[in-house]
């Protein structure tokens, strides 16, 4: 009772379920023993902003430059329709560096909401590395704060992001994590992540499957679902 009892969120995406205990799981740095069936389903999805919800424009303070990631709206709406609560956890060190203002961040975030729909909580770290704050990802403060704001426990949250620091923040807080790489994601991040999805839609597939596990089919994997993933490392 090892691999078969693990949730889909902790399977190496793109590998056949019968071989889930292969080298990828054996070498993954953050294989978790919690977050399994005993922890209950995922209720809350916490999303990185830049490079995950929207195209990354470094230190952007101009809402007119905000562009949603491809198919992001429909993927988020699938999660909403499945009953999941959505929140945003974002590092904005441009504030500490004096490159953007709080008003600009608020304007950009308002544009994100206009494009992608409502989020139940926004948690923003305004610091840079020098501040050694509790909240700058990969530290877990934003995840803890988002969970607290929603009356949720981190173990029922999953963090989605395009960098290892996003999923590491989730892991540090006791949440699950799914890396959704872009072209600029370091390959080392992809190799180190325990769960990787090729798109927000693929991540939504994993999350919804865990929320609503198919009865009587717990050891089978739908070919349709598997086909939406790719081996990335
Ligand atoms: Zn901070």
C-alpha cells in the first residue's frame, strides 16, 4: 500500500501509474507522506501571479501590459465550477526596490481580476531578499496567510507556480504543490519538482481528480487524462 494510496497530486505526472515508484519519486526532494487520503481533498488553490496567471513582465506597474496566460480563464473557471476556492500568492519585490508603487500593484491586480475572474484572497510579499521576511517565497508566510484568510488549513491547499520557489513555499507550509513550467523556468526547477503539469488545465485535471476521485477506479488511469501531460524531464 504505497503508490496506490498516494494521491494524484504526488504522482510523477506523465508516468504510468503502475510505475509511480520509479526514480522520479525516489529522488524527489519533497515527497510527502501527508496530503494523502487521510488529509481530505484539496479545497483551495493558491496561484502565483507572474508567469502562472499572467505573462511575466518583470516589475510591471502598467495594467495595460497585463496579458493572461493561454487558456488561464477557462482553467480557473473549471476549478471554480468544481467548488474550489482560488487565491493569489505573489512576490512583488519591485515594491521594496522602488520600481513599482502599491497603487500600481493594485491596478495590475485589478486588471488580473478583470481578465481572470475573482480571487478570494490576495497575499503579496512587498519585500526583497535583504528583508529576510517570513513571506517571500520560498518561505511559507504567504501560504499560511492565505489559508488563514480563508479559514482553511494549508494541507488542504495546493500551490501552483512556474518556479520551484512557489511549490517550495507550499511544501514548507504543509500544502501540496504543482509546478507549471514556462519557457523561462529553469530546468533544475522542473527536475526538482515532485509534481509537474504542462498547463493550468493539466493542473486543474489533477486537482479535480483528487477532489472527486472516481469510485471503483482508483487503480486505473484514464488514457484521456494521461494524454494531457507530458514527461518534462
Ligand atoms: Zn515578505
